[in-house]
């Protein structure tokens, strides 16, 4: 009953003070909501196990070549089959391609659609510990050469969207790539491996040997996952695998020599490794925001409890004990914390939806993120923790009231020195925490600015990217698909508004290009690695890559005894380091190459790394079924999309398009996550800075109101308005300076944790610290200006009368 009366009294108190109540609840809700949202992401992505049976036994397996400084590489199919036969440490092994193959084409009503297809070996689903929602998943028997079973398993989302969730679909056939494929199973909705967005899974060996040689040991193209036997550790499994790798190196020295070390890592860690540091950085940022919010509300409560000091004295005089007063104040704090927690959940729901749908962040396992029971418990815990952080100390101090001195004191007298010191300490803590937040965000913004300033070496503006894969089932031989490719390219070049058009195997920043080893003819030097770009004529013009020397490639190139190539400046400097290198010869294995041009260096895969050496050769010397066409236009590239679709449908109605988008949207990918991370850190740091500035403003405003009598006396004794102004402004400046100093020291420690996320900026970058110090100083000045101005306008007569 007494608790109920405390709650009722607290509600009445808050209703009588709506401004204070709204400010405290909103400030805390912002901190709690941000923490709840980011915690739900961290928990689902980094802390929760994968949604499969016994996920702790799952691991990713690589091989390494220490002498060649290759830390982790895929595996060839023959080696993988040896592993499956010989290894006892693994209950099951599964494999899938390390790079993408074109998906199965579904033709029917409407345009043909290339499905996002994952090709997996028999045993993959068993290793992953997944059970089908419907049907039977294919096994080793369905994945045997020479012709693997034409079966597919459908994702739950694709099954619902395309087939309306029809349970009778299992056992029926779909026409994929012009052939009948049996629908063997429907996967559960939570299973989305080995990558997000998979629509169908197909047996690994349905990939034609003409697209990838199955039985060549030095063609390493498979990523391997394994399920450890119960009781077997990764170290034990690695020792057994190392022994097998050494034996394979002895048996097959031409292909396996040097590949004698295994790398075994937990599968969960492999999936989320790129997101780990950014997510923990965000979680640390929102934790700091919550601490600032708690300090802010604690300052508000101290001021409010001080205003209620006479009320507490009267209650104590009437018989209320210290515990009774403390309980009332803590009940009020609890009510504030729960109200803030409820509003924080609403904010968290909105934030989680934004984070999940952000393509720039590309959060792994994003579909698993949500506010479940454990997240709600975290929110409750955070709310109660905020009560301890912001409510306990003010309530404890206020419950220690001395009735006699409090009732004798004039209302205008103000609080004691200890109360003022505590409030000042809270403001200094807020400013220090804001410094840590703002400097971290400043470093990220400076890093993003540096990364954005890197010139890629080509011009993506006003370029339309078209990516497609010519289907094997309709064009099985090389002359057929090359002829179709040439028809597409000719049609694209003839479209109105196309200034230049060319084809390349991979788009910039989309997929990593192939590598090639080059050497000078007749010399025994170590071959040099370079990126291989099979291109048609017009490609360099479409990308606007500057030609430094010689000529570009044309569609007529490729029939000479030596293959004409254009090389990058970096490659030319490595081999010759002189201006004129035209007609110089290079060797790629047994193939002679003749340099006909030198192009500028290009960042094709990674803006944060040095441009890689590159060689452009005629596409017919390295033909592939997947082509990327680039069309340069003087206007908006999106205006060409309709004409491109019509041209493709006119030439080949069953040809799906894998991509049709402006090249700028593709190139933005490398900047997407740094930009999104910098934006979020900037948002949280701005929020923290705003709260800290509000805290400083609130403290000075409160002190001005409580010291109005003192200020009136000062002015009556001859102090001018400017003296009062500078007195209050100086007090705010001292508090801000103390916070800046403490925060700068803390930032030097915490920002070291951001080193891996920065580009071109040191964690202790003086320019970033100086610019952020100016921002914080400006915020502190603005927060101190208005209370100082108000103090300077106090009328001495009214202050002395106590009006």
C-alpha cells in the first residue's frame, strides 16, 4: 500500500512539472533506445550462435602456402574429395564455390530471371545441421559425376513469393536453364547460407566442367565447411589435416608443393569478421551517449531535489524518516526510468528497421535481428541501471536533509558547496564523454574524407552498367556465345546517346578480377602478379581511363602471333622504368604478349590500397560467359535502361539481366560501410554533444537563478554588467576546459581501438583533435552564453527584494 501511495505521489509530482518530466524522459529514452537498437544488432550478429544444430562444431577450413605468403586459399575439388575420404576429425564436410557462378535461369510468364543460386556439394546441408521445412535435401548420392542429379532446394522466401507457399511444389519440376529440375526441398526461413539472398541451392557438380575444370588439382575454387566430431577440437583437426596436406604434397608435387598448412576458424567468426569492429564501435558510442544522458538527468534531479529541500524538511519534521524520504525519491526515479525505457523500445524498433534495411551497412545475418525477450530484458536492465546511475546519488543526498537549517534558510540562498561541486562534476563528466565521442566521430569523418578523395583512375559518372551471363543450355559452345555477345555489344553501341561502349569480365568494385603472372621473355626472374582484365574495344573509352602511351585495344585485335595488350603504368615501371615501352614483349606462361599501350593506374577493387598492376587483353583470348557492358552517355545513364532491355529482349528473349544500373551505384559500394559508420558515429556524437551542452546550460542557468541575490549584491556594490557576464561565462569555460582535458586524455586511449577502421588518419591525428576541440569549445560557449547574458541583465533592486 505504501508503494502504491509513493507511485501515486510521484505521478502527481511529474504531472505538476511537465517540462522537467518530458526533458528527463526524452533524454533517457534517446540513450536507452539507441543502446537497445545497437545491442539487438550486436547480440544477433556477434553473440548469438548460427541458427543450425550444434553450431559450435561448425568451422571454415582453408589451406595456406607460407612460402608464398598466401594465408588462406580455397581448395581444389580433388583435394576436397581426398579430405572427405581420409579425415576422421570431421563428422561431415561440405563445399561451395569461392566465387560466384551464373545462377540458374527461370523462364516462364514474363521476362527470364537469373536466380541467385548457391551450388553446394553433397554433405553440405548435413554439415550445416539444417533440416528441410518440406522434402528431402540432396546428399552425396545426388552429387556424383559425371552427371549430378538435377535437383534444387528453394529458399523459404522465394517459395512464398514466387509460388505462394504451395506445399505441393515439392516433387514437381521447374524448367531451369531450359531443362527440367526437380524441386527436392524447401529450406526453413532462418537458413540463408552460404550467403544472403540465395533463392535456390543446386548440387555442386551440376556446374559444367567447361566452366570450371573439376579434376585439376591446382584449380582451387572451393570453400570448405566442416562439422567436427564430438569431442574433437579445431587444433586436433588441424593437426590431422596438416598431416594429410603434407602427404598430398609428396604425392602431387607439381600442384600441391608448399600447400602444407591448414587454417581452421569458427564459421560464425568467419561470417561476421568484417562487421565485428564497426558494431562494437557503435555499441561503445551508444553506451557513452547513455552515460551522458544519465549524467544530464542526474544534474536535473540534483537541481530539482535542491528546490524541494524545504518540502523534504517539512516531511522530516512531520515524522518521515530518512528511509521513507529515500524510498519516495527512488520511486520517482524508477518511474522516470521505466517511462524512458518504454519510449526507448519504440525508438529502438524504428532504429532496428533502419539498420536492417541499410544496404550500405550490409550487416551479416541482418534477417535475424529483432527485439526478442532477451533484448527486452536488456532494455529493462538498462532502464534500472540508469536509475542507479542518475537517481541513487541525488536521492541519497536529498534524503540527508537537516530540517532545522533547511527551514531557517531563505529560498533564494541556494544549495551547499558540496551540491554545486557534484553538479559541476557531472557536467565535467558529460563534456569528457562527449569529447571521446566527438573525436572518434571526427577521426571517422576525416578518414572518410581521405577515402573519398582517392581518385579511382576512371570516371563512373554517366555510365550505365549491364551485366549478364549467356546461358550454357542455349549456347553450349564458345563460337555461339561469343557471337551472341558481339550482337549485344553492337546493339548497345547503336543505341541513341551512347558515346562509347565496351565489355569487360568484371565491373569495378563488384567482383575481384582474375590474377595473372607475367615475366620478361627469356629471363629467370620471379614472375610478377597482375590483375587480368579481358576487354573489348571501347572499354577504356567507356570508363574514361587515360591512355598515357600508344593506343587502346580494338575489336580487331587478337589474331596476331603475340597477343596485343595494354598495361598499367605501375606494371610498365616495374619491368622497364622508362617512357617508351611500346612493342615490348611479356610472357604469361607460354603465351607471348606485345605491349601496344600504357594506361593510367586504376583502383579496381579497393580504394584503400595501392592501385594494382593491371593488364588489358582482348576478351576473345580469355572468354567467359559472364559479361559486363559499360555504356557512356552524355546524359542520365538511367534513361538508357529501357532501350537496353528492349535490345536484349529483341536479340535473345530468354536472356536474363543480372544487373542494369548506373556504374556510380556500383562504385559507391566501397564507400558505403565507412560512410554509414561515420554517419552513425556522427549522429551519436552530435547527440552526446547536444546533451552535454544542455547539461552545461542547465547547470549555469540554475546557478544564475539560485545566485540572483548574490549577483544583485555584487551589482549594488559597483560590479558592472560585463563583470557579471564574464563571471558566469568564465565558470562555464572552466568546466568545459576541464571536460576537454579529461576527455582528450581518454580519447587517446579509446581511439586506438578505431585504428583498423581508419584510412590515412592516425588515431592521434592532431588536425582531427584540434577541429573537434573547436567544435566542443563552440558548443560550450553557446551553452554558457545565454545564462551569462541572463545574469548580466538581472536588476539589482528586484534581486535584493527577492522578486
